[in-house]
C-alpha cells in the first residue's frame, strides 16, 4: 500500500458483528411470528362467535324469542351434518350456520349445548370447564378446544365463564382460545 492511499473493505470483526445483528433480528422474527399468527386466529374466532350470536338472535326473532329446543342427549355433539328438526339445535346449525361455519384452521365448528342448572349468578362451569381441561394435545400443540363451541342455556357471562341466569332465553357462548383463556359472549 502506498503512502496516503485509503484502505477499502471490512475487517473480520465488522463482518461478524453485522452477521450477529442480522441473526438476532432473524431469531426475533421467528419467535414473534407464531404468537402473531395465534393472535390473528383467535381474533378470527372471536368474530365467528359474534357471528354465531347474531344468528341466534335472528333465530329468536323468527321464532318469537324462543331458542332452539334442547335435547340433553342429541345436543351434546351438534355439527353441520347433524341436521334435525328446524326447531332443534341441529336444525339451527344446518339452517342458520351452514357448512361454511369453520374455524380458521379449516375445521368445522361443533356445538355442545348444555343447560345451566345453577342459580342466578352461580357458576355453570362444572360441565364445560371439566370438558375444556381434558382436551387432547395435538402434534402441533393444544387444539383450541376441539373446535367446540360451548352453548350454555339459561346463563350469562361473567368474565370468561358462564353463570346462571333466571331468564330462560339467555345463553352464554364460551370458546377457549388457542393462546390462553376463553371468550364468553351473551345473547
């Protein structure tokens, strides 16, 4: 190198430092991305539950305020294919929700309808909380709740759980989130 000539290029330390910063950014993106995707799917599920509530209200408007008839045996696992009388929960699913009522994962939602036997303001959680706690894990993590919407009749929401209501036309809709917690909506 001649005297007064300017040196061009990077030292090995500068190159390693740039690679370390790039690697750190790369790791942060891959750590944050799954959480963002999970939050987006949970927001979509919340919108689906609000849509479900609006369909229940439309059903009630068409049927003088009545809810679909509850059958303790038939209404444990209601799906689109359940069908049934138009005044049953299976008929409601088929007629009002249709085959396009699907979770963001692409699976059809299922309904489990139960009646709250508690008194006004007392938790109805014995049935659905036990159910939600026993859900299986999948190879990809815990499924939100087997794509099951818990419809609790004669109930209203208190936080994320259903509590008894004296009004027989009230219902609470509970759906467990993929991240943590649950949504609870009232009619």
